[in-house]
C-alpha cells in the first residue's frame, strides 16, 4: 500500500504561480512512477506531468513549458511547480503513484487538491 498526501492548492490570479506537493508513505520502494493528473468538471482525468524513478519526465501538451515536475527523494515527495497559470488550469489536481508488485501494476491516488485560477 502507498499513501499520498497532497498540499499546495488554492486560488491564484491568471499569470501567477503555485506549487503543489505530494508526500508518499508506505511501500514506497515499489513506486515506479509518480505524477500529477487533473480533472475538470464533467471531464475525464488527464495527465499533467509524471516522472519515473529513473528521472524521465512526461508532460501534457497544455502545460509544456509552464509546469515543472520534480522530486525530493529524501522526503519521498513530488512537486509540481505551475507557472503562467491560466483560467483553463482550474481543476482538481490528483497525485498519482504507479506501483509495480508481483509483475502487476497498480495506481494509487491522493485525495485531490483544488486549484482555481481567476481571470
């Protein structure tokens, strides 16, 4: 089992910045990838950014060049630095951990944190 606790959401004006944090605990040695997803009302959850344990990153097209994902391995924490925020970035952001165990993959999710960007 992996537990994920997010923090850092809130209200920000367009053009501003915000940093999300996600601390992992539990069976962290089984984690292969961590990332952030977001969900707009009435829409499917979409990838924002992800990073593998080998440091390979992947970003959603809408956030490339504006958001940066990073990790602090000593704190078992993944961060999402968001810049040049737009009203379209308003969504609930979820931390994700992909775990490999017994030759199978499992997804774990945080509780979600609201990000609201005002125009």
